[in-house]
C-alpha cells in the first residue's frame, strides 16, 4: 500500500532536491527569498458561514442516490451539486424587482429557496455550488450553501501570498521587486500537494474545493467525490511518521513544499471573525421579528398612532443596540481567548533550520521544542525526547502529563486518542522538555487551525448544535395560531367594511392593525428578560452558562449521569495499604505503611520472602517498593513534585526521594536516566534532595539510587503503564508494570499469582477501595538504542506478580445528601465511570444511588465456542453482586427462580424486576452489537456503568435520550467531554476550555450545583410559561377589545395603546421573572414542557373566556343606561376609523375593563409553589402591580383633566364608573380562583 517509507521520506527527498548544496550562494539566497516571500498565512477563501454546526450522535442511514461528505462518520452530511441557470436567475430577479425586494428578503430567510430558483441540480463534477444538508438526531435539518472554488496552482499560491502580506508591515527585503521575480521563476508549472487518505501527498496543477464550518473539502478526480482535508497521521502506520535522520536535520519540508501545503491546509490560525457593526445591524434588522416590527410601525404611522409607533421604535432600537454590543463583546472575547501566536524552529532538511511564526506551520513540518517549554499552536506527534505537558486548558486536569516519543511500529496505525500520550495538542502548554545527550526534542505537525483539538472545541462554540426542547417548538406553533386568529379577524374586518361601503386605504390599515395586536411584538423581549435574570442568579451561585437557552431545558431534567472520580468522590486518593505476595504464592496480611515492607519481609523465612523482596539483604529495596517508587510519571516543576494524584500518593508512601539532575549531572548516570529516585534504608544516611549533588552515590554504602530509563505512559485502553529502570552502579535493568489487577494478572506467569487472588481482590473492591496491581521482570537488553526502540508489547509478558496497592477514594462530604435529594425529587441518578465495577458498586451504595437493601445484578458475557454458540454471539450472564454465583437468562416469566444447581436465574425483561443493573464497558459493547433489543431495558434498569470509555459514556447518554429521558451529565471535564456535549444539560466541574463542551460550568467542584441548576431551571421554565401565557392572554384580550370597538365603529386611542403596552404590559413582564426559585426541597415532578397540553391551554381558554365575558357584560350594562347614546348615532354613522375621533362611553367601558384585566392576568400567571416563591416576595413585581393598580383605579374613578385629555376619555356618570369598578373586583375574584388550573 505504501510505495515509500512514508510522508517524511517524501519530505526529505523533496528538501534534498531543492537544497542539495547549501554552500551554493544562489540556492542559499533563494532559500532566504522563499522564507521571506512565501511563508505566510493563507486567507484567500472566505469562511463566512451562516450555518450552524451539528454533531450528529446517531448512526446515519445512507441513500445510494445521494452523495455524502464525511460518509459513515459522526458529522456525515448530504451533498447536492448545483449550476447556475441564466433563465431562472433572470426570472427570479424580475420578481424580486417587482416585489420591491421583499422576495429577496424572504430568500435571505430561506436560502435554499433562492438556490433552487437560480440554479439547477447537477452532478458534483460540474457543480458551481453545493447544498450541504445535515440532520441532527433525525429531527433537526440544517443547510449550508457553499460556492466551489476552482483555481490553478499558481493562482492559489499567489492568492495566498497576497492575502498573507495584506495588512502586514513589510520589511525592505519584502519590497524589493526582484524578490517577486525570483519567486515567479521558481517553477512555471507550479503544483499543489494534495493529501491522500494514507498520509502521502500527490501533485496537482489545480484544485476544486469549498469550505464548510471552517473545514476544507477537495474534489477527488479518481473517486468523483469531495473529501475533507484531514490531519496528517490518523490511519497511518506509526513507523511512517518517523525518520531516523531527523535528528541530523535531514528531514523536513522545503519552503516551496510548505507553501504548496499551506495553499491546501490554510494558515495555522483559529480565526474567530468579529463582524462589523454594519453587518450585525443588517443581520438584526433583517430578522423576521424586527421586520414584523418595522411593518407594524408603518401601519401605526398610517393610522396616526405616532406616539405609540415612536415608543416602539425607541424600544426596538435599544434592543438592537444591546444585541449588537453583546454579540461583538462575545465574539471579541472568544477571539481573544483562542488567539495565539509565537515563533518556533523548524527543520528544512539538509541541516537547515529556520525560525518561523506558528501561523506558517503546515502538517508535515518538523518542529523543535525549546527546553524552556512553549504553548502548542498545533497538534504534533512527539518523535524524539520527552515533554512534560500541562493539558488543563483542554482537559481540565491540572496534573502534568508526560509525553513520550511515538513507538516505531509498522503494524500499528496511529490514532490521536489511542496515542494521546505521544501527541502534543494545540492549546496545551509544554512545561519542560527532556532529551538524551545532545538530542533535540522534535515533533512532526499533524493538524493545524480548526483541525486541531483546540480548533474543534472553538468550532463547537461557533456552531452549537440545536437545542431540542418541546417548549420552544410549541411556542412557535402557538404564535402561528395567534397569527391565524389575526388573519381571521383581519379578513372579517375588511369584508365588513367593504359591505358597509367604508373601504379606503386608512380603513385597510386599521384592519392590518389587528395583526399587530394579535401577535405581540414585545414577546421575544419579555421571554429573553426572564432567561437573563435566571442566568444572573446562576452566576451568583458560581454556575456559569454559555448557552442561555439551555437553562429552561435544565428545568426538565429527570435523569443525571455522574462521573465518579473527582465528581462523586474526592479528587485525591489516600493510600490505605499494600498487600505483598510471598514466594509460596500467597498474600501476607496487608501493611498500612509501605515503609515497613522491608522489616516485614525480613521476619519471614527465606523461602517465603518471594518476589516482593529483591534479596535477603535488608539494605536492598523490596521489588514491590521499588516498583511503587519508579513506576509513575511524576516530575519536578518549580521545585514541587507534580503528577497524577494516585502516583503522588504511592510515591510519597515509599519514603523515596525523586531527583531530576541537570544536564551537567546527567553524565554520572550514564546519560540514560533523566529521573532518579533514591532510597536510604533504616540506619543509612538519608540525603536531602537540595544537597543531593554534593553526595556521591554509594558513599556510605547504604543509599540506593535507581534511574528511570524509559516510560511507557498510562493508556486507558490498555489500563496500565510501565517503566524500565536501572539501579545506578549495576548492569541489571528492571521492568515494572502497574495497572488494573485484571489486566496485570493477564500479563503475569500464572504460577506467580496467589491462588486466592480473586477472593482478596473482591474483598477490597466491595469495600469501595481502588486497587492497583504491580508486576516485574528483568530486562536482558543492554543497548541504549535498543532500549529506546523496544515496544512495550515485547516486555509485557511472563511477568512476576508482586502484589496489590490499595487506595481509598472517599466520597465528597455533600455527595450522599445531594444524591438523596435528587432521588426524593424523582430525578434518576446513574454512575458512569472508568473505574473498577465492584468499586463503583460500593460507591453507589455509599452515596445512596443504590439502596442498602436493593439488589445489584452484574451483567457480563461469556464467549461460547462450538455447537452451543448462537450465531457466534456471546452469551449474557447475570451475577448477584452480593453472591458469586453465575446467573443465566431465563425464558420464565418470574424475575427470580431456582435452577437445578441451586443458583438464582434472573429475567431482567420482566416488569417486576426491581434491581439495579451494573454493566462494564466491554459488556456494553457486546449488548450494543449482539443484543440491541436489550439496550432499552439495560438503560432503564442500569444504575452503574463501569470501565466505560469516553465514547461509551456518550453512547449511554444518547441511548437515554432515545428513551425520552431529559438527560444531564455531570463530570470533571477530563474524559467526559463527549457525554457533556451530548447531554441536554452538561455540567462541567472544571473551569477549563474543556468546559465549552457543556453549557454549564460550576466553579465549585461539588455536585451541589446539580440540584441548584435544576431548581433555577424549573423556576426559569415556569417563568417562561407564565410570561408566554401572559403575553398571549394580553394579545387575545386586546384583540377582543379592538374587535368589539371595531364593531361599533370606534377603537382605542393612540395613548390608550401606549398606556396599556408600555406602562402596564412592559413594566409587569419586565419584573415578572424576578421571582426567586422555591427554596425548599425539589418537587417530585418536573414542570410541564408543552404549551399545547391541557393544563396551559385550558387555563388560557378559561382566562380569555372570562375576559370576553366581562367585557361583553360591561357593554351590555352600558347599553341599558338611560343616559347612553350609541357612538354611531352621535357621529352620524361616520366611524372613528375615518375621523380619528375615538372618545366615547363604549371606549371608556372597554378600556377601563381591559386595564383591570391586564393586571389580573399578571396576578393569575404569577404562579408560585412548588417551583417558585410566592409572588409577594418578588418586591419588584409587587411594586409594579401596586403602581399599575393605583394608577388604573385613578384613571377609572376620577382622573384629572390632563389625564382625560391625554387618554381621550369620555367619562360616564360616577354611578357607571362604580359599576365598572365592581365588575373589575368581581373579575379579580373569579380569575384568581382559577389559578389552580395553571
């Protein structure tokens, strides 16, 4: 498959061809010209995406008649080609001109329509544009329309040069004309380097490409499809990423090759565009909501509602201004957060090194990492040396991670996750680098820009997935219903006016006013105000939200998945003790203090001391103790010992001292031991690390010094780590392996594992301890070169089992109380962890996820070979956690029966089964692959999911969502990013860049944020329901008022509308959301999420019917008065719509009744318990309610002359005013009595 030894060989060959004689002055000069003129960013192609990203997390089905990009991957999208039709384009623009641009505005909202009106469908081979369709969870459809760029190699390289140079200050060399001339003469037939799927590159003279969501897609002529420009490395053999001559400077990209690749990969820059004020203004104004407001204002102006129109214009302008300021602030904040630039040394081949800016890096560049460390601006694979890296910016873990060179394995394919301990990720900080002799610490660049790990996180912010929430869907449907009702009213009014002979332009505009009344323009602002207040309340409780829309969703959570370590339990571990193995294949009693191991072994008979002891000499360290002191990834940073908490506790318990000699001191350790640990047995002279350099090894004949020669980092997939070490002054090399007991046992010689190993291990894990096993072997290799090349698989066999290390992982103080609180609120809790299953079960019992008397059934599987196998499927088995008897599935209907052997047989499919299932990651994979029909049952009954990989955690969250659970995920942000992102509401307990995967981040590393978020979310959701129903009731109330007044020929006046909409509605809705959540225990049922369910619809209908009833009643009573004269009689059958004179007794009656109704409706929907406090504790709302009531009563009973003139009131006799007051009081009583229907 590989015609050469890999992409780096190709790079070296190319570099040698270009720079084969560095002594040649002409080539050296050309090298300098290339460096100054070509190595710049490429920003030729605009990336102004207006689409939104989705992260489909369910498998896609494929249609044979549809083309795809990223086929079979998580981000699979459909692709359709289009080419321009001149006839369609001309016809479409003709209609756009005839509609005065209105049609073009509609096309702005629906770009797919515009594409279909101006282009025709064609094959991708001849397409000029592409329509990209992505589906999220089979529910949401997103489209992107992109232009295909077709350019020659010379055009694309020159465009990259011009775009990079634009806006930069040029030096005198850049300005010389002969530089450009030399660059143009480099190669008249320039070519581009297009990446192949196997990591090699091919030459091409032109390219067709488009950009979507900051990623580039290139047309492949051979396969006739667009392929994503991918990172270098994934899917390639690790051996092809190495080159033996890199240390001599004979590997690397030439300047011309680097420029060719940059034309394809783009500059190494995570560009977060900050849109101009004008662009944001146009986008805001063209929003359908603001277009509706503009039309409404024009209608109000036409019917002479000038003051009301001016007030709405001022409010809209203020809203647009605030939105633009906030959007630019967020964009600038994100850009400043992710922006970074530095300089770095790269190898050009033929011994040439050059310092360039990090923006100029491309995949394939060989970079040299400085000894003082640096911040990574790309993803790279470590080839030589060792790095200590702080990955807290991406993972949330503040523990430094040791990165080692990528193994040279021709039969192993590179994968960033599997080889994360050899990969330097963008955004992480290299704290220190270490090397042997004069070797340089070198890495090969694999990803740049948005292809990096940091770029993918930024992309997740820029293109968030849609929030699937029923409340939002129903709100749009309800607005549609209001619009339909308005259309009916509009049609009725127009027809009636035409029949009565009153048709005219002003009458038509008055009819249009009905639409603006029925669809409240202030609704979005009122809804947003409630969410903003909830967000501020969360911030006051140290819970920060980057997706305000998710706050309402969090109020519907009914299932929470918790990570264990660092979330439910303390982040750190305490060493409980060690359990050594002696020669007779047995464990000795546990030692709580590892320092006493030598003393304990010395008391045993010689043949009993076994593998845990190096010899009978008390001055020699026991092998178990040596393994605990050396098998780790600890390092000294700023004088402090740093590393994984588990490693730190184990090392500190040994009493050994870790020393990292300087470069000058390395010689006394044969140049192979960058880290040394020392041990002084009792009676020896313990050396202080600060005076270590003044003490020679072995001066007192007692001190032991062990150098760590090589580390094999911990791998979550392998569940172990290992090291090679050498005792200073001795030739023998030791290999230690540390990891999960199950994995280490499988690597050991069976005759070295105690016979009661499983029983002892189970005893500790059932008590909730975390257990680590150690094993050892002697290494025969003596060559330093071979030691650096040997693979761990060559050493991880035939090991000698040394013993167990037992650690305590205590629950956080508030964990049990919080879990019980969630259980009482009928919120299901699930543990999903990468730890041991029995440990997880113990923690689940301790924290209350599993009751003290509840059954826990462990689901496992057995590989069945031979005649008993069923289509090659493994057979699921069930084990009671408290009983070591293997259970098998049964076809019986009872959940528990006895078989012939006396073991219990379980049927988890039975509805009467009430136990908790505990499932491992391996078993989860088997169930998903072979027993998909059992997945729903396992998800419903499963409480403990252990040994789960990050991908499996995400799969579990998605499986719960498919069963209509509203899922929250709470994790520490390390291995939980996928699940945090997939959940409806992810809560990160880590304040790092990994927290962008979740909408919520708690600054306090405690799960107490979970019930608080649910409490605030429920309050926000109920508030949103209340505001929506209040605004809908207000619209319908005003609609009824206007329709009644239209029927008699009059209407509300300009200032009456202004008083109702601004003073009453806006003031009450603005403070409506200030009601705090109910402080008591969480209610045992979440609030409703559907606006169209019976309770909210029923309550709204009841309120509207009461409104209509009391308004009609006021009109009936008015007409019965002796002094009453109808409006049309007084005005000679000329309507007020024509004259503009609306003052009348009918106007007073309807306006006065409606004033009281708006206030009563606000009171009716200010629902308190069980999710909010009583409205009386919302002092802002009570104040607004009191002020509104007082002033409205003043207007109703006896307003002053100025008020009467301002509102254009025709006051009736005092007796009728008191009748209206009595009706209002009766309405308050009746409507308040209906609150229980809400």
